[in-house]
């Protein structure tokens, strides 16, 4: 308690007795104190991280899946500003779940792109015009406020749903534009994170059937799949596939292998048909087999790119190329046996009871206890470096943590709060000493 | 001066120090909670309750401390005025 010295004497002398604190001031002081303490209590009671029965808990995770039925890129060399005048898909399905609380999904046919969807409602009010209605051919969901959305418009069906730990979207339909038509397309994307076993899964799938381009090129069916499953321990499973059936040019069947196209009269596959197929060249068409591409923590499946050239523009249709990306950071809490009674040190040890040490790589649980009962658990955390490629990622046993694609922590922000509080306190003392207190 | 009299006369300073100590305690507990929480979504309640609550309490404490000093200054001014014969200022 600070001594008030002379001022305290004045108070004691009763020259100007201190007033009792007014009730409103007391209330103002007590109310935030109570709220803060109650909030802190609530946070402590609910804020402990979820640890599964297997002892694995997420530190961070990021799961993304996306599938386009047909992605359309329009290039106009003479266009102002940019020659890439359009980049959109039909249908487009996307799903995302991550450790900072985001869980959302989107299905749209056609999807004109993020900018085209959001820009009108952003710009028009700025110039005094009313905001346009939301883009109608899109179903989007986001947990927890909008868990489900379904849009049906003629032959088009779009659905998206999200909950705390998973999101999924699907779209089906068909359509035509000029000489180009697609009999049926169906895409789906799902992203999920299971906190009970600390497993993340991303899956994207696309099917396109009875597609016709330029009246010359017909595609019976294209099916693309990308899947990433990342368990708490052990190696992740990354798979992708592309199946192309019934590919014909002017009635002539073109073979497709994982190395490219096998043109009529040839036995060796080529990745690109430009200049090699007179029928396709005459129609201004070319095809390219796009290989699957491993990306950090995921994969993009192979795809079929069909380019239609005209004097004014080049339009590229991409079938397949679905993508799945899943990353997570997992902290292992191994159950450690604790001996009850007399410890039985192992030979060669100094007498201390053996700590929990998984005996085999990938074992998240504790080693077998020697004699005695196991009565308690001791946390063991581990952090291991990540691998960028799923196939190249070694199994590190208990050290199965992975580097997240986005590491977000609020501890730095909290430090700023503490520093701010200290600055406020010191500032108040300085104001008191130099600005208020008589010397 | 016994404790109760001290508290009664110096209620603002007592309240100031109580608020400052509680604020520091909240900051400490909040930090411990943030350190133990793994996901950012789990850290946010500690930041709001511990961090922001602690800062608010410390701010209230500092304000009360300054207010107490200002009140002392006014008491001294009133005493000086009274001794100079201007009884009306103490009314």
C-alpha cells in the first residue's frame, strides 16, 4: 500500500474526509472484474485440447479439395489489359476445413470466378447503385452459420454442406455451347478432419460424359480422382487416377495411355497432338495429356486439355485435374506405464523406471509394461519435420508430426497484449510521478 | 490507523492495487492457457478472458491510482484555501 505521507495526514486530520466510493463506481469496477473472471473460468473449463483415445491430437490442419467438370480458359491476344479474358469452370466444387475454425464448401455451375462473384456487390454500392442479388447458380455453405445449401436450376444440381470438422460439395448437370456439348458432368469435393483419431482426408472426383468439341472430337467418359488420407501416425495415402474412354476424332478412335495419346497409325504415345493429327488440325483442335502433379501435401490428378483455336481467340477446355491437399500437425500423447510399488529397473539402467518409449516405429501407444499395474499417463509430445511429398515422406514412428501448410498461433499476439499492459502500467506511473504528484 | 480505516480513507488506492494485481493474475493465467491450447480456436477464449480482461483491469487500476493522487491534490488545495480564510471553498 503506498504511503500517502502529507496527504494521508490531511485525510487523517479530517480536513476533507474522503468520500465513500459511489455505488456506480463500485459497480463499474466489480462488473468487468466479474465478467473477466467468469470468462476466464469458462475458458479454462473448455479450452483444453482434444486428445483422442489413441493419444493423438491436432495442433493444426489444413484440408482442401477441388474438382472442376470442365475448366475453360479463354485467351484473346488482342484483348486490352490481359489476354486471359476468362478462367472459369463448370461445374466447380470446392471444400475446405482447417484448424483456425474454417469449414466451407462451394458448388457452382458455371462458376465465373471469385472476382466475378464478389466484385459487383463490392463496387456497385460504391457508385451509388444498389447491390445486385447473389450469384444464383452457386450453393455455398460455411459452418456454423450456413450448414447446408442446395440449388436446383433446370438440369443443374448443386449442393454444399459443412459442419465443424468436414465440408463437402457436389454438382451435377449437363449443357452445350455452340459446337461444344457435355452430356453429363458430376463433380464432388470433400474435406474432413477427424479429431478423434487425428486423421485428415481430402477427396475430389470429377466425371464428364458424352463431351463433344467442335463437332469433331468426342469424349465418351473422363473420370478423375484425387485422394489424400493422412492418419495420425504412419505414411499418408495419396492416390490419383484419370480414366478416359471413347476418345474419337472424326470417328477415329484415339488411344490414351498414362504417357499420352496413341494416334491412328502410330504405336508410340505422344503428349500433344498438335501437328500430328490432320483431322484435329483441320478443325483447329489439339489435345494435350497433362500428367498428374504432386504438390506439397497433396496431388493434382492428370487431365485432358483440349484447345480450340480460332482467328480471334484460343479456348482451352481442361477435363480432370482434380486436386486434393491435406496437411496436419499432430501431437502424440503416449500412455506411459507407471509402476506401482517397487520399481523393477531393467538391467543396465540406473534404477529409474523406464519411461514410455514406443518400441516400434509408428507406435503411438506405450510400450508394454513390465510387472505391475499401469495407473497413469504421462504426456510425451513430439515434433518432427515435415516432408513435402507424400511419397517421399518417411515414416518416423511416434514422431509423426507434420509441418502444417499454415501455422497460426496466437501466442505472439498474447505477448503483444502483455507488453501493452506493461506499457499502460508504466505510463500510468510516469504520469502520476511527473504529471500529478506534488514533490 | 487500523486496516479498515486505511481502506476507508484510501479506497481508491486499495481498489487500484486490487485491480492491478487481479489484472496481472488474469494475464498470467491467460498466458498459461494459451500455452497449453493447441489450436488457435482454443486459444481465443484465453486471449479474450485473460489478455483483454487483464488489460482492462490494469487500466482501471491505473486510472484509480491517478484519480487518488488528483484527489489528494484537491484536498491540499482546499486545505490551503481554508487556512487563507476562504472558508467558502470547503463548502
